[in-house]
């Protein structure tokens, strides 16, 4: 029987195609926020229940700003996920993070402009703590697993989340480096914010695919180079998930699990019935009559 937390995985569509995953099923989930990126894939890995979702949809149909982050995270919550591992391709902003390296980030910096990244609007206001946006218990489990499978992994780093879908200009890339960020990507900040609101522990495995466009000694980033390095990293990512899943599932209670406990600001008697119904999955345990 599955034990511990159900572990969710955001990433490419091939991540669930791994040895040892059993009872594999596709599940469609309806949400109050529209359709998720694709059907969810569920399965059992050893004694761990797993849920996978390709964030861009199978075939990479959605650009980063078109992803319905709310529906994706809501679907994970509805399927009982308690911890999320996010596998994400990134550009490196440091000489010592080379393509093929993994970075287990611990901070984000937001440069997006057009994205909805909260469940709490239209009748309910909540302010969750987000100073430390990554679930440290989940991150540590991933860090130990990465060491056991021999993947070169950097412990900590800041992920700057740009809008996309275009890559950076050279001026932007050089300014970001002066700010001291470590990797650059287009997707993970919104996932992390929404996972915190949904009281799900979230951690990012950032897989470096290129040096963005700041590095004079390397070619500018191209889609071809990114895809080639991503393909080379797929099996590494599967190995990491296989190794880390039992420890991630076994993580104890942490602050992520009760992030909403003191965050809902709206008076309970002022929450509209429609909003309460819409957000019941998240708030029922805090606003019961």
C-alpha cells in the first residue's frame, strides 16, 4: 500500500516513463480555474503514490505565459498531492553551473508581468508567508538523492523567473548576473506561490541547459541546444525522482502544510458563498461554520 505523502511531479511529458512505475493511469481533473495543461498521470513507485503533469502539455503546446498554473496546482491538490518536485530547464548565470548540472534552488526573483499567481481573489483575501519559497524538507530529500545517483548538483541558488517566451537580451542577461542570480527560467515561481497557498511542499530541480547569452566563450542560447541538453538530462531526472520519491513522501509535517492557517484576512462572515464554494478544497478546514 502507498505510504506517506503523495508526490507530484511537474516537468516534461516523458518523466513518468520510468522503470518501476506501476498501476499507471491517466486522470482528467476539472477545476474552478479552467483546464490543466493536460491529463494527469498517476502511478505507484514502490510504496509511493505519484502524480505527473507535463506543465506545457504533451507535445509542448503552451508557452510559459499560457500555462494555467492555478489549474495545474489545483489538480495536484485535488488528487491528494502533499509534495511537489518540479523538474525545470534553466539557463545558467554562473561559470561554475555548466549545462548538464542540477541546481536545487532555495530562492526566487520575479520578473513576470502578465500572470495570475494566486487563488485568492474575487471575495477572499489571503497573504501566505513566502520569505522562504521552497520546502526545505523536500529540497533536502532531493539533495541527498542527487548525491546518491552521482549527478553534479549545486546546493542552493536563486532562480529569476522571466516572462518569456523569448530568451533574454544580452543587456538583460548581464544585469541579472550583476543582481547575483544563479539560474534563469520561465515557469517555476508561479508554481511555488500557488503550491504554498495550496499547502503543498514545493521544490525545484533546475537543470542547466545553456549559459543564456552572457557568456562570451559559448554560443548564444538556441532551442536546438536546449532540447539536446534536456534530452540528455531526462534519464538523470528519472533516476533522481526514483531515488528521491520515498524520502520526499516520508517528509514530516512542515510549515507548508499549514500555510493558510493565519493567512486568510477576509472576515469569515463576509466571504461570499460563491467564493467559499470555489475555494472549498483549500479553505474549508479554516472557515467551517
